[in-house]
C-alpha cells in the first residue's frame, strides 16, 4: 500500500525533473526569462543567463548559484548579432559541454502605432529579432540535438500572434510567425526526437509590457477583461516552459500553449 501511495510523487518528480539538462534562455536577466531560468534551476537544470547587458545577467546567475551552486553562468548577447548568438552557444558548450534546451525568449518591439506608418527599419528590426534570430539559434543547436536524438526548443510567442492589433501590428505578425516556425521545425526535427513548441502569454507584469499595466486605471481595466481577473506574473509562464522542457511533454511538439488567464476564450 505504501508503494502505491508513494508512486504519484515519484512519477511527478521524474516527469518534471531537469537534472543533468543544460538550458540556454535568452532575455533571462528579468521578467519571464528570469522566472524561467529560476524554475529550470530549481528543477535541477544548469542554466545560461543571457541578455544584452552583462551586469544584470551576472546578478541573476549569482542569485541562482547562491541557491544551487554551479548551476548558472552569464553570457551576454545581443539577439540582433548572429556572431553574439554563436558565441553564446560556444560559451555554453565550453562551460557545460552541451545544450539540451533552448528557450528563445528575447524579443523587441520598437514601434507603437499604425501598421500603415511603420518605418522600414523598425519593421525589419522586429522581424529580424523576433523571427530570424530564433531561427539562427535553432540552426546552431539542432545538429548536436540530432546527434543525441534528444532536445527541446521553446519559443516564447504571444497571444498577439492570434489576434489583430491596430497599434502593435508588426510585433503580432512576428509572434504569429514564431508559431509557424515552431510548426515547421517540429515537422522537420521530430524524426530526431527534438520537440519544438511555443508558449503564448497574455499580458504579463514585466518591464517589457510596463506601459500596458503601470497605470492603475489601465491595469484595473486589463484585469476586468481576464476571466481570472488578474494579469499574469512571470512565474505563471515559467511553469509552462518547465513542462515543455521536461519528460512530461515528451509527446508534445509543434504546439502553441496559450497562457493568458483566459483572455482569448
């Protein structure tokens, strides 16, 4: 009887255990990316903290190492630079020997306004940073994942990719494209046991979305439109990414998991 009682806890531990895994998470010095890195480390993974500025990356890595010694390193990189991203992968392999999980979380949105008025340089930057850079990184990690016949790639998209927008249209276009990128690559890499999925958050309380929630009246209005009556916290999204990185999602690929408090229903 005690064996039966113990089994669910043992199974749960096995399904979500990331011990021995190495994960690269872009945009992980704050917000959703930071929460993902913290949860990965808490579940046993070695994590690489990366964003443009070295200082914030090192702070996050130090905090993780204080709880789980040797589980984090900081490798700053700008997603607009292919050379930077290649160095990110090279430094990860140098430190930890491999890459098991890639989380493409970093993104940019330098334009707020009509799609009809967006300058070419802003449109190009959004598409390059939010789509092309993700494809670069996947190209960089896919060969070793193929060789091991194991890997998980997660792209942080957005519910903006499921709906039209009159003010952040280019961003939404890029996030819809990320969903299709995941579907394409899931089909291509599936025979090698590599899973590619997206998470699509709704409004989350991060610096990236500060303009949408910082004003109390605006946040109250936002909360009222959510069935759960609150906007998301970074930790709300991290759990879904842990799922997709773990054995619990061994039969899940090419999917976009919406985590939005019910907004899109």
